[in-house]
C-alpha cells in the first residue's frame, strides 16, 4: 500500500468517526440549553 492510500483511508476514518461525535456534541448543547 502506498502512503497516499493510507493517508486517504486515515482521513476517511477520521471523517466517519467525527460524524457521530459532532452530532452528539450538538445534541448535548441542545440538551443543556
């Protein structure tokens, strides 16, 4: 595997992992308000 492929997979993993986290943070903020 080339470094470019590994980098793309890492970025995709971060995006997929950050999705639910952002939704959870928004839900928490709405809950606090």
